[in-house]
C-alpha cells in the first residue's frame, strides 16, 4: 500500500472519519500538497487563502482576532492558526544552538513564540513566485514574521512545513465581548 495513502487514512481517522475542511490538520495537509502541485508557486488557487478579516464582519463571538501591534490592522483570526505538536527543543536542531535561558519550559509557559497560520489573502502578493521571505503588515509595512514554503523551525524545536510564521510579540489578541454579557452587567 502506498505510504501517502496510509498517511491520508490516518489523517481521515484523526478528523473523526469525515473530511473537515476547517480542521487545522486538513489545512496543513492541503498546504503540503499545494507545494507539490505548484512548485513554481504561481497562480495558486484562491481557496488556499483564508479570508482577510478586514473584508468580512466577525462571524462568531468566540473567535479571536489578531491585529498588528503597531497600526491595529486586522491580520488573521484564530481559525487560521495551524497548531503543531511541540518539538523536542534544541536537540531537534542542534545547529540553531538554542540556549536553556531562551527556552520557556517547566513553569507552564509556552515554548512557541510564534503563530503558524494558513496563508491569508493579504499575504498573496508576497507569496506568489517566491519560496521564502518576510511577512509585512499590509498597512504600516512593519515586520510581522516570515514565510517559507520549505518550512521553518518553531522556537519549541518543531519543524513546520510550509511555514507562515507571525511572531506573537508583533500582534495583539482581540477578544470580542458578548453583547448578552454586556447587557447583564449593565443592569
């Protein structure tokens, strides 16, 4: 049996035996297959890109919006974040020489200092025809992170492929308040 088919079956099982296009696992799989089908990275299908949060109204109150820390432009939603399993740290990539003081571990804090997202519509001009580069805010052009179709290492030691990495220190989380809770607190 083809190893790729076996991997697809494991993915299908992990998604609860249904194809869930909103699943982070499915989104990551779709991006990996995209790099094989479009090696020149031109004319990528539109459905690959998540909708720019500035072009639509917020759909649910539970979804977190991430904004540029400098100019407050909406960049992506929590549904665009692609989670990954934690790596084994410096032993995974000894050439990076991560020091013990740079790691955030043992005390319950996160080791990951970046968000890895699916590509968002505002990233499209930077991504087409280029294997790697910087991700700049579309409004103020401040550096938010980087991307690489070949992959990048997370601060936790995990190699993420392809990688659209936004540094947590460059964005702010914006959680919406429920109108129901606001009305109850007001009375």
